[in-house]
């Protein structure tokens, strides 16, 4: 069974704190060599006429690549490439929304609305307890995930206010919220039911989920029923960044060595990377790849394969190639180390005062 959990290794809390506070002493012997410039394009993308409007949906906690993905999203927003409309937690754990709020506050966007499920769903903590460290150390307003507004209401209010076919939804966790959105009824925000509201307002859904061509992946498996309903009934195009894509993209070591000492992003990776032997060359960057392509597009990083995502009741998946399919998956093109270098550069971005809070 494919899982994104890390092999647990016991480490004294005092040592963890020391690592987090002293970047110059972090282990960097295994850091990847900076890719040759011939294989790396600039981290500054070609200016876009309009920033990509994003709703970001995360399970922030079982793994910590979500924090890297949030940093990438804020960096792209500061660059004028993305406009953050709102966020949602797909994980019921009490510290998810406060953790996301920590990152948003650090990047000068403390007022981003963050929704959470009001239905049954997955409730998972991080075994390393890094969210506890973040919420204890860094400023934020959110107290607990349970106090966050209903994610469906957040989605419906945001979507109803946007131009038709203009919103990109990025999910890097469970698909509980998207199932609930599709099954929602008309309300004060829109006379359309959920599926029709999505059809009208959403340009694309980018999903970190699945393993291709076949397999079982954590985000899909943990709420398999919601994943099946959401994927099988989604009325617009879906782009999948599969397990095999982010598995090869390792980030975090350069961030620990060179990142700002007061950054909660650096703090998160400095706590976690030493706890798992498999992360000695950096943490796998599933969620960051989804944000990157949602905003900048697949090229030049990845090729695209059209087809159909085959959902299964046990949370596993298949894939059927189809040139006319509504689903697309990423296929490796640029060397993973080159993609990792660009992603990590974005993860090291420092906060700027946003324009109009976006």
C-alpha cells in the first residue's frame, strides 16, 4: 500500500529544537548539487496578462510538503502570477487551520478565508508534531479547525463571485470538500447546485492524487468514497500530479541551509528532515508540483497525457489513455533535480506586502 507517511525515527525534542533554530548546523552533506544552468529555466515566469485565480485545498499535517506548497503559492502570488481567493482544510485535525493561518500570516495575508469540513472526514495528526511547534512559535489568529467556516460555504461564496470559467482549484489532500461541494444545493450565494456552479465557474481542477499508470496513493485512499464521487462526477477538466511525479522532486536541504532563520517554512523542514533516513537528500515534493503547474502550466516542466482516471472503491486507481479525455496527468520531462531547484527557490521566497490583500 503506497503511503506518504515517513518512517518514524525517535529524536529528542531538544535536538529537534536545536536543528530548527540553527540553520548553519543542519546536515547538508547530502544536498543535491545545483543543476547545470542549461537544464534550469528562470524561476521568474513570463508575465501573464491575468494572475491565475486559486482556491487551495490542503490536508496540512500528515506530511509537511503542504507547507512547501503554501510557500510556493504565496511566492507566485507575490510575483503577480497567482491570486489567492481562499483556502480550505480537508483534514479535521484541530491544528490544520491554525497551521495554514501561520503560513498565511507570515506571508502578509492573514485575512485569507480558510474553510473546513462540517461533515464526517479524515482526522490525522503529524507524528512528528511539527504543527504544534509552528502554532506555538508563530503569530496566527485561528484557534482550531473546528471553528473555521464550512468549506462548502467558502467554496460557494467564492465561486459565485468570480467570472465564469476563471477559477483553478488546487487540492493537495483528501477530496472530502470537493465531494461536498458537488453535492451542495442552491443557497444564498448561488441559485445553482454544486455541480452546475463548478461547471460554470471552474476552469480547471489540479489534483495531487493518484499513482500512474496504476496504484494506490494516500490522498485518494484515505477518503476513497469522496475521491470516487468527486473524480467521477467533476464537470470540468482535471489535471493530476501523481505520486510518481513528486516522489522524485526533493527539496528542503537548501532551504534549511540558506533560508531565513525566522521562516516557518524553513522551521518545518528543519524539524522534519532529520527524522527520516529517506529524507537525507530532501523531502519528496508532491504538493509543490501541483501548485507549480496550476499557476505556470505544465511546460517546460512536464509533458501531458490525456485520458481517464479510473477510480476504485478501495482507493486505488487505474488510467486509460484517451486523446479526448477530460482528465490529464503529468509525465516527467525536465529532470527532477531541475524542477526541485526552481520549487525550492520559490519556497525560500520572503514575504512582501500584497496588493489588495491578494
